[in-house]
C-alpha cells in the first residue's frame, strides 16, 4: 500500500502581520495636509482675533461708561461720551477714509454710521441723539435703547 501523500504536507504558514510603522507615503501626505490645514485655520483665527481686538476694548469702554451712568445718572455726559467712543472707533477702523467722515455731524454722521453696517442701526428715532441732544444740558432719552444701538453698531460695522 502506498503512503498517504497528503501526510507529507506541512501546515499553512501565514505571513507576519503588517506593522503600522513605518507609515506608507500616502499617510505622510495626509498628515502633512492636515497639519497645513490646521496651521492655516489657527493663523486665520489669530489674525481675525487681532483685527477685532478693538471691538472688545470698545465694548469694555461702553460697559464702563454705562456703569458710570448708573452711578451718576448724567444722561448728557453719557451721550457725549458715547459719541466720542463712536468717533474713536470709526477713526480706528476707517483711518484710511478719515476725510470722508471727520467733519460730519448730526444726521450726516448718523447716516455714515448706518452705511458702515449691512442693517440700519440708528433709525430715524435716533436723529435727535445726533442733532440736538448732545448740546442740551438736560437731555431726556431712553439710555438703554441708545446703549443697545451702540452695542449693535460695534458688533455689526464692517
């Protein structure tokens, strides 16, 4: 009798498992693209934050002016100080266009501020805030409504 020829075969030998290191060149490319994208995003976010830092300072100053108003209840001083704040922010943001608005007062100044935003912030109800009220000793107006309008302008102007 013949011996079983299959008995002479050895068992299956599987190759070694493929290691994760070193990485294939395609993975290095993916990691480099991810790193470049992340760096670009962080740089863009940093520049955006730096460019809008003046807004934070202006909001802080508006809060300080509001706190002073709450303490002294001087509406004339609050209106004058907030107009100065608006003017300083505009001078900072639009320094290259200073000649366009440097001499504007009253409704022309109001219109210029509105043109700096997509949506009209200072509607016709604020016309008196730009014309007569800053020059009156006893100004009577809705201080919270004025403060909210200034806050909206600080957030929305471009």
